[in-house]
């Protein structure tokens, strides 16, 4: 199936302003803690990069890849770890950076797995939240934006590996 951008949901300027606000909040709350700022690949990589560059504190960046969508526009229900952290998390302050909170199933599973590694703390920063899709409650400590239940791409998010490089967030539609 072929897709095209339909409507801009969040402009580049709006996103960058919110990233700066989130960074200021995180800077204040993590001062002196040297957190591990963990990117959930692939969708959060642009957000993670902009956020980390906006933070003014010592930190360690790390990455995990967990997938549920494949090439679909809805979660498949199967959670798969494709890449695990390279950092030992025990006793560390962990900030997980995610692109979007949808049903909550993937993040609930991930946060449970991370708790077993005994970090000093775990907080979640998400660019987007779709509360209307929530099936499992997940607490987001630092939220960029709540959006309606529409499939979005751009700013790292994709549809079948397309549109990640857009500097804004947009809805897509199938081309008949």
C-alpha cells in the first residue's frame, strides 16, 4: 500500500518549543542525578536527539528497540525486543524517551521489564499520547502533546518506514 501526507498535526515550530519546555523541566528535576536517557527506537530517535541536545546536565544516552507495529498502522499485539540496553541500569536514574503512547500495552510491558533491573527511578517522557486508545494505564511523567486517535508520521514516526524525516507531525492517508 502507498501512503501520502494528509494534514499537519503539529508544526516543526510547535514541536521545538515544547521540546525546550520539557528539557527545562527535566533539567530541574534531574539536576545532580546523571540519568540514563534511553531512546525507544526507532520512532523516538529524532525526539530523543533534540531532547538530549536541549538538556544541560550530565547524562548517558542509551537505546532499546521494541516493536509492535511491523508494517501495520495498528499494533499487532506481539511485543518483540530487537535491541537491549548496553548500560547496566541497577541503581541508575532512568528516563525512557518514547515517541507515542497508544494502547499502553507495549510501554506497560517495557516498564515492567525495566523495573526488574532495579533502577533507582524510572520516568517516562513521550512526545505524543493518544488517550482515546488506552487499554492499559501508563503514567507519562513528561508529555509533549495529547492527540486524537489518528495515525501520524514525521519527526521520527513512520508508516512502513516512510516519512520519518519530516520535521513535523502529520496524518497520512492511503492512496487508492
